[in-house]
C-alpha cells in the first residue's frame, strides 16, 4: 500500500492539474465551513436613525377675537424662519369667540374644535399648543417654544401621500410611519382649508369682511382623537384613509395634516 | 448747626420736586381722544355689531386712537394688571368679551384680572364688549369699573353699557318739555318752577298756565 502510494506519488503531476486540485480542495473546505442560514436571517438589521422633528402649532382662535390676527402673523413669521414644511399650523376656531355660520356671516367654528378647546382647558384666545407639550401658551412665548421643540430629535419618521378626486370629491390618504423604538401612540389625521374669506374682528376694533383665513381646521378624518398606532422598533406601517369632502369646501385649497402623538406630546407631524 | 440759605433753598426745591412727582400720573384713560379724570364714567349705547346682532363696545371703530384707551405717559414700558368688576347688570348680555392686553376672553364672572403692557409713550385699547342676546334682547344697563394697576398706582374708569328701548326714546322725544318758567307778571324764572300759578313756555312753542303746590 505504501509502495503503491509512493509509486503513484512518484509519478510527476502537471502543475496545472495540481493547481486545479488545490483550488477544489480549498473551495470544498470553505463551503463545508459555512453554516446553514435561513432566508429570514440573511439580512442585517440597522436601527433607523432619529428623524428631524417638525412642529405642530394648534392655534386656538375665533372670528370675534380681535387680537387673533396677530397669531396668524406670528405663524407666518415662524414658517418663514424655519421653513413651511417644518412648521405645520392648524387654526382651530373654537370657544365663545368663534362663530357658527348665520345669515350672511360665514362661520368657521366646529363642534370638534370645541371639544379640543374644552379638553385642553383653553381660557383665552389667541393661544396655542406647541407639539402638545407643556401648557397652552400666549403668542409671545411661541418663538421660544418652537425653537426648543424643533431641536428635539424624534424616533418617528412620517410621510403622507394620496389622491384628490375632484369628480367624486374624495381624498385618499396614505400615511407611512417608521420608528426606531417601540411605539404605542395615536395617529391623528385632519383636514384643513386655506384661503377662506370670512369676517374677522381686527385689533383696531373694526370687522374685516374680506379677511383671508388659512390653515383652518375643518374635520378629523379618523376620529376626534385619532386611531391607535403600535409599532415595534424598526417597523414601518402604512395606513390608508378615505375622506368625503363636503360640497361647501374648496377642494383645491384643502390640506391633510397627520401627526403621531402619545402622552409625551406630538412625536412627528407632516402635511400633504 | 444752622443751615445756610443755599441749603434751605435746595431742601425746598427737592421737596417741591418730590411733591410734583407724586402728583404726576404715569397713565390715564382717554375716550375718543379726550383725557378722562380718574374715576370718570363713560356711557356707551348698544349698536349693530356687524355680526348680525347688537353690542356695546368700548372700542368699536377702526380707529386706533378711538374709543377707550389706556395711555402711558412715561418714557418706559408699563406693565400691570387690570381688573374688571361688574357692579350692576340688568342688560343680561349674551357674552362679555375683554381683549385688553393681547388675548381675548369670554368673561363669565367678575372681578376678572388681565395682565397688560403699554409701550413707552404709547396706548392700548381697553376692548371691553357686551354682546346682546339676539334671541332675547333686553333693554337695560350694565355698569362696570375697570381699574388698571401699575405698581402702587391705580387708574379707574367706570363703563356704563346701555340698550335703550327705541319706543321709549321716541315717545319721550314727542312729549313737549318746558323750556322756561315765568311769573304771572312776566319775570323769567328759567327752569325753576315757582310755587303757585305760573306760565311755562314749552318746546312745542305753546305757553301754558301751570301750578305747583
């Protein structure tokens, strides 16, 4: 046996054939060394980064509120300073200074707005809630509160997209949410309208019948307090809603505001 | 040690300056541009409010200096608290709105306090309104005081809101009133009616005998 092996080994091999045998051996060794990995485990998880936080300003206002136009001016100033897409304002006409439509007067007050007014204990207008953190505040505090809020990182990334059907007067809304930590929150979707011409009391005591109201809260899409949103770390979800637009609203001036909030406040907001 | 004449003059001057300073007010109310004495009364009749109803408003017009204003007479910003107290109400307005100081509130009970700030040498409107109940219009009067406090100083104005029955006004306007009384020998008594029989000249141009017992 030894002789046979030696004899076989004594016979000279070509270099090329030798090289091929070595490569095959190495390959076989490598392949044999790999573990069996299931398909589910083949991707490597990378935790999503914190997102840039946007700020929601809930502006409690009313058409009989003489100083409320000052809040609208403040909002425009903040939008210019931080960017239109980073400051999302909603004017909630509510409380005794707001007006329901009557006779020739177009009113912008809603019952749902009154629910928010009562729930947050609003006493005066104009006042606002910045990302639903802290307390309801006067407009002279908004610069500071917005600056602080926009610097806070957030685990939530959002995107909103959809379709407006002018013929059916329907809006289909898709809200995509991603989180980098487990989330037990609410998703709220609202419809707002801009460019509404309606009478407004002004700081100088006059009533301006041609005042243009922007970012006016019209209705919630998914209930007064939104719908549940539960996500695990790294999970993303898309939720779809359909809204039938009343005849008296101008579809071309409508916006959709979506935000995620929990007991700590608004985590993220976006607008379509 | 006896004071010199110069020292006495200086003391008198300082005392006079302090006395003057104590009389100089840092703020005051004005109504339609006219300065009001402290504690003065402003009476405002209800008018159509532009919202389909009637309201009494201290600052109804689109005029920044019109209506009831609080004026800062100093060269520094003034901050303080204003207190609204309703002392009489048979007007029963639907809403009492008060916007002085930057935010507007629906006042449900008084006394009600509001913080305010007036810029140096500037003024702010008081913005106190009573909105009448269109479904239950009630003639009457509502009296209130507004006290603006700055440090130890207070400035007061009384505001009377009225809604007068137009029929009563019209009936009163149609009733002739006495313009002058005369004795029977033609001596004028102005508006003092003498005892006994006298003559009265009325607004309808007639002269009648009148008796005061």
